[in-house]
């Protein structure tokens, strides 16, 4: 059995600790109150600051950065942290923009973290589409991450990344068994684009999780920003009405509290 300690810091940001490794997802450490432009007339205000400061984290072996071009996934304080990490794993275009210690992956490409005293970690990028059909030229490239290492009992650790439910994200079914999933939710919409969604609703997540069948699914990136359009109460209601095999897998991790989970 492999235990993973997850500390949900807020938004998409989580500290993941296992087998001596310390990884950080999408670092966002700016205080609340600022409005961030996302391009094409879209923006959002940060409503809640991080549960932990960047200074309180300690050393980070790698940052798993689903994309670098939106402030709710990488803000100014998060950018300041990147050079001190052992590596930054992100999209190919993002690695080109960031330079330095960044490694770029296209969907289904892999890289490894190696250390003679710790198990080797294989990191495979998984597909995302951060909006409706044909939106990629506008919203940019995004990836998720599937992490594998020796000793996992139930399957890989998967960070879904910001995505809607579409055939690409379903490709993980049958390719990689998933033990623990950090699933980006929130049902993002913007006034300028009306009903179009830019991240999954709980209803879409139920469909995805019913196919992926992780042992545990942890909702993240659903709070703390004005552009999230589905409340936790609404999500809990949707999950509560889900089939047993999905409902029993949902684990709400308290923000700021280190929580041990299996993978």
C-alpha cells in the first residue's frame, strides 16, 4: 500500500507527498482581491487567499503546472517559486515561455523524476480541452498528469487539469488505471461567452469518474474565484445523486489540512 499525503492549499494548488517526494500542483499564492485578465474579454477576481504561504511549503522536487497562461493556475507569487523547484513539468508551449528548469510535454508524452534514494516517478501528460469545441487556439494548451511509481496498489495518481468532458479526456480509460484522482471542477463560465463552459461541472465529473473508476476522487479548483459557477453545495447534491460506485469514491479534502489517501 502506498500512502499519499495531499494538502489542498486552495484553487488548483495542492502539495502532494509520497515516498519521500514533494510535488506541487499549479502554484497560486497571491493574496485575495486582485482581478486577473484571461484574454478575449474574460477575467476573474480572486476571492480567497491560499491556506498556506509559499514560504511555509519547504523544498519542492517538482511543480506540475497544467498551464502557465492563466492567473488562477499560475500567479505572480507562484512564478517566483518556480526557479527553486527541482523541475517544472508543463505543456510544450509553456516550457518554451518559462525556460529554465521547465520540461514540456504533449499529451501522452512522459518524463521521469529520478533519485537513487527514492522510487523513480513516471509523469505522463494527459489530454485536456479548457473550453468548448474549437476553443484551443483561444484558451491555449493545457495538460493533466498521471504519476506512476513502484508500490502503487490501485493505480496511478491523476491530476485532471482544467478541462471539460470531451473524448480526449476519456482516453485515459483503458490506458492507465487510476488509484487517486484530483479532479478540477467549478463549471467555469464567463459573461462574455454566455452558457459555454471552460471546466467540468459535477454532473460531467460523475460521467467521467464512472468511466475512469478511481479508488478515490478529490475535488479541487472549485472555490476561491469569481468565475466558478457551481457551488460546493450544488456539487455535493450532484455527487449525492450519483451511482454508488461514483458517490462512494468522492473525498472532500479540507483545505489546508494534510490528508493521507491511498493510491
